[in-house]
C-alpha cells in the first residue's frame, strides 16, 4: 500500500501543478499528516473496490473534518482550511478529476501487484 500511496501522491502532485496548484511537495518532503491521508485513501479504496471516485472524496473529507479542517476559500495547512471541503458534486471538474485519477492509479497499481505475485 505504501508504494501505491507514493505513486498516487506523485501523480496527484504533478496533476495539481498542471492546473496551477504548486502547493504539493514531493512524497519524501510531505508532512506525516499528508502521507497518512494518501495512505488512508489507498487503504479505503482497496477495502472498497466497488466504491466510486466520489466515495474517495467523501472519505478524504471525513478525515479532514475529524482532524479539525474546515472549508475555506484558500488551502492553508496551518489554519486548516481547504476549498475542496464540499460535497463531490459541488467540486469544480478539475478537482473531481483528482479523485478519478487517484481511483484509477490505485486500482491500476494494485492490479499490477496482484499480477506480478
């Protein structure tokens, strides 16, 4: 799961950069809470293989709220505000795309691991 999380994080970071969000740092430099969040997302999807991409967002949102994060127009890890703390269907398409991308990466890599065992 950790290897899948690392790749998923890096792909997400690259995608974010392509849409103008340069706030993501490489996995090796990511704070523990961020790495744990990605790993939780991977674990959730592997435990719920039929879950739609929107369920991944719901899981992420629940973890954020439990950690004290709230909606804010600007992402700020110190203030714990995030503009994506809204229901999946209220996210802009480019933000929804992150969940579809994450979903695809996790299951593609998980299938590869199973095939190579």
